[in-house]
C-alpha cells in the first residue's frame, strides 16, 4: 500500500471516536464531527519513542479504531470470493489477525501526523448504509495537500460502523480493494496459510 494512502487512511481512521451510546442518536456525519475534537487532543500529545507514554497513546488510538470499524464486514468483503471456502475457525483467525494489523498500522501512522484539518462535506444515507465525504488538509513534505476521504458505514445495533475508507489518491484507493487485491494474489499462490503468514510478517515489521 503506497505511503501516501497509508497517511490519508491513518488520518481518516484516527478521526473515528464516539461512544456507542452517543452514536445511536447521531447521523453518520455527526459521529465523525463529534469525534474530531477528542482525536485532535490525542494525536497532538508528544511522547518519547519507545516509552510507556507512547505505548499508551498508541493503545488509545487502537481502541478508537477498534470501537468503530466493523471488522467482521471488513474481513468478509476483503476476502470476497474466498470467504465461502474458509472454515469458521479460519474466518475467526483471519479476522483477529487482520484487526491487529489494521489497528497497529494506523496507530503507528497517526501518531506522527498532527498537522491537519478536516472539512465535512456530504452525507448520503440509504437505510442502514451511509457514505460520508470529507476533505483532509494535511501537511506532506512541507506543503499542505488536500485528500478526499469517503467513509462507507453500516448501522448495526444502533451504532454506525465503518467498513471501508476510500481516498482520491491514485484516482481510487479503497481500504477493502487494496487489501483484497493483495490477499487475492497471495491466496492464489499459497492459499489461506500464505495470507496468514503475510499478515503476521507485517505485524512483526510494525512492532520492530
């Protein structure tokens, strides 16, 4: 996944903070807006690299991401046509490791990016599905750059959950589509075991 996409998605994921009880009374866009103030405070905190304070900060970001992403939906859409061939145990294993990978990846990404501004644009709701468009103004390589970020969301148990994030970088960059393409190539060559080995290797690289 390109570094620019990781940055945009990392910032996007970092904006997702709202208590489940509050979500049920808000629109999808309202959930994202309410989140922004709390997340800004979080990502602007400074902590020495490798310190307990840095670990605590990253754990908080992971908790935020974990609260709003629908990992079951994300996992199923990512594995797409392979999902039906997987056993229940394989689905559970994949979802758990995939969740760890996403949480750790974006906790690392967002912790180093604090110079940004978000504009909320449109919200489209159709039944239990919604798409919210935002524009992230973030500093990259010393210059401010704009990235369109669309959140695809589902309403489950009274709470809006994110299951895909799309940016306009490289014409079209989707969290689901990018991972699906990568995992599909691995599956076609090495099957389920190959996909799991790849994810665990990435987890180790993030930790290192």
